[in-house]
C-alpha cells in the first residue's frame, strides 16, 4: 500500500469544490457518466489507431444504486487507468487526461467530452468518500483501488478487479440522500445522458405482473445512442422528425416545419430546430432549445449561441466547438459562439426563403403562425432582416398575401402621392374600420391588415428600410389627405362660419373617457360622409410604441386625440351651419362687431412695440383690459351658439352617427342617440 498527498496548493480545495465548483450538485452524475463515456471513446480511438486489438462493440456505462450501503456506482468497460495514470490525472487536480489524449489523437478523438480534469472531483459535492476501482487496457496492467474521504489525503493499493475499465464508487453524504433514490437518478440520467453515444444502463426493464410492475432480466437502456440530429437528413422521414420532436417536447401539437443543421467547417455544429405555431404570443422562454456537447446535455440557457428571436423555436444544438467554463453550465464569450450564432441565423433564413419560394401557398398558410417570429427577427437582427425582406409577407384586408416587392408594384400606380411618396394604407381591425376600408377600396386603393402584436414597430422598420414610403392607418385622416394627389382644396366657409361650426358641433360631442376632439374642416366630395373622425397617425403610433419602449411611457398616459372633420361640401353640414348662422344672426352681429373693434384696438397697441422693447408702460393696462374683453365676448358668443346647439337634434344625430361608426358612442350617450333616433322617425 502507498500513501501520499494530492497535489494541491491549499488544504481548503475540497470545501471550495463542494460549494462553488458547480452551481447544482446534481451535475456530479453528468460529469461521472461523461467521464465514463470518454473512457469508452478513448478505447475506440485506440482501436482505430491499431493500439488496442480487443472488441469494442460491447462498450457501455452502467449506473448502480446500493441504498443499503449508501453508494452510487458508475461503471465503464473503457480504457481504465494504471497507478501511474491515477497519480497523474487524479492526484493532480485540473490535469486533464482528456486534454492530453485529445492533443495526441486530435484527428480521431473528436467525441471526447472532458477538458478540464475537474469533472471527477464533482463527486465530492455529494460524497463523504469516493473509491476508484480500475484496470487499464494495457497488457500486464494491475488493478488499482484509490480511496479519498474529501481531505487532501488519499490511499492507493492493488485490488482484485478482473474486468477492464473503471468503477467510481460514491459514498453519498448524509445531507445528499436524495441521490440514493432511484426516481431521482432516473430523472437526472434522462435529463443529462439520454442522448450519449455509448449505451448507459440503469436498472432493469419492468413488466406488469400480478397487479404490479416487476423487474425483468433485461437491462434498462436510458439513452438513444444515435439521436436524430447525428443522422443524415436524407435517411430521415417526416415521421422521424415528428417523433423526435414529441420526445423532447411532450404534449405539444405538431410543429409547422423544421431545419436540420449540419456543418463541419469552420466549426462543427449539428442540430434540429423546430418551428412551433407561435400565433400572437411573444413568449421568449430560455428553455426551449437544448445545447449539447458531443451528445452530453450542457444547458437549456442558450443565450449567445442562439439569437434572442430564435428563443421562440424549439429543438437541440450540438457542438464540441462551443467553449464552456469549468462547470459546462455557462457559455463563455468567444468568436466561435458568434460565428455559430451567425450561421444559425443564416441557415434559418435560407430555409424560410426556400419554403417561400418552392411552395408559396404552403408558406402563406403558415404565415400567421410564424409571422411574429419573422417580425421579431427582423426587428432585432439586421442580417436576418436583410434576408427576410425577400420572403416576409404582407396580408391585405381581403386575405391575400404578398411579398414586399410584389406589393410595392401592386400599389405604386394608385397609391403614390403628388410628392412621389408611396403610401401604404393599413387597418388593424377589419370590422371596426370597415367604413374606412370600403372608402379606400372605392377609390381603387388596397388596404393591408396589420393586427399583429409587433406590427407597430414592424411598420416603423419598413418605413426606414424603404425610401420615400410611409404607412398610415386608414382611419388616421380623411382619404384625400392620406394620399394627396393635388394641393389642399380650400373650404368654402368664411371665418365667421367656421367659428359658428366649431362651437356648434364641438359643444355637443358627448364626453368620451380619455379622449379629446378637435373640429377640423375638409372640402371632400358631396357624396362622402358628412363627418369623418380620424386619429393622428403620429400620436397613435407613439402611444402604441410606448408598450415596447419604457422610455416612451409618457405617451401612453396622454388622452386619445381625434380629429372631428366636417365635410364642408356635404349638404347636411352646409344646412346645419347656414341654419345656425340665420337663427343667430341678430344675437351674434353686435358681438362680432364688438369683437372686430376690440381686435383692432389690441392690434394697434401691439403695433406700438416697433423697437422690440415691448408695449409702452402706459398702454399695458389698456392691452390687458381689451384682451380680457375679447375673451369675455368670445365666451358670450360660444354660450349663445352652445345654447342654440342643444336644441338641434340633427346636429346631435350627425355627431352620434360619426361616433357610433368609430365605436366611441357608449353608455348614456348611446341611449340618448337611440331615443332620439326613434323620436326623429
């Protein structure tokens, strides 16, 4: 028997390992099984190099529990170790046998997982004692037993192990008894080891007998040694991909389609990414894509390797070239990671373009299920955006789909304004905005349907990408202003008539919560509606963008601003104004004359400020008195018009019809409208 000290520089190394080496203690099982797999893979490599002549078709890893003795054992029939190798690779912490082996057999040992020489020591996170029983493949080698109780001291002696390979016997600590439960170990093996390239056995297969499940003589294989992503795509059928999808995402409905990743230069990467039905749910979860390294599960937090927008996808990625830190639990910042992320983005974009080109109808049918994914990608990733401009679709209110360039060609003849700007009209609700959509269609215009969760920022992005183009919601202004073909036609109202009309209508608009109305005028066609209610594109879009950008939250607090546009060419509007003008002529004439005289006095006083020094001090009181008089006269005039308006049921009816058409007439105002409609009949 020999005794010695493990080569560490501090006696506190084991407490550090126990507390800080790995974020989760359960990782120890993954590390021990991975090491065991490495031992078998090394033997295959040696056999391929002609340095081992024995069989390699029976290689396996076995996990056993002995609850009575409090042990968990991981056994392999791989390369084994000599006493010298134990001294070199176990007694010297962080001297990785895998690293040295990789350097020697770098052309044929790509499946070796370990890199740091620390995985074995993860056992001490859950152990009060660890034993190694090992026999090297080398001819004439002696079996060795190594024992350590978590202190820097170890014991190493000969043992009677007869079969080549290594047994790691972990005596589970009293505080970690969960790792002696079969269900717990089964869960961990299924999580970390279900796709390892070497058979991993745990327990026995069971069968139903005499009213209960009992063990059979058949070993239970817990892993698939050839998972789908390691196989050639041409050898696989759709049902293979679907079966694998439901294995990794149980309970989900079938995916729309998938992408099989397979690249070996300038890095090695394989995997399968599935497109689930996403609809309008921007649910960015970090656990839908699993990262593997040589078929060993590493993490399902794949930030960095996969761009953020692809967190909407599901599947697996496997690459031995992704640099990991000691615990394999977090990705390190590295050029390879960025290259891999770029490649995945490029591959996904190419696959989408291929589907859109080869089967456009099928792509259209899937569009609403993947629209949010593509839009999110275009908004967050410049390279994906450039690629997606070729296959992204726009849907119009008739349910037809168009590629961006095709739609531009469709509308540029009719929807280019007098300044050469291409105007894209869109609606967000076909039912609520039906009147506006129909008015646009009657003029030969096409209207897009933009009712998705990301359509507001998407529209802004398209405006930036496409020169001399703008998107306007079809109800954001009167149609002639949305696509202006000629200069604005002046209204035929005098200033006095506009003043009467403004108060006549605004005073009778019922209160609408968090809304403000501004009366405007437009000389539309006599056949157009008498009143058109519109909402500023700019302000409405700012309010919508406030949902996505916290810095714009103040826009969200502002009331909705509506333009209450009177069609001055419509007979009902003309009659209402003319009737008011005639009915109020005698009352308003002296007030208007007084207003005019007062305005002249105010102007004369202000004109005294010719040298920029302000109104002379002796005239300031006169100016203030006349300004107050002007306000009082206007208030008096507005009160007279308002009092008259209250008796004008036709005015109220015109207002309420316009509000009703925009879903703004509710509660008491709606009830009043209904009663008035009956009375007018």
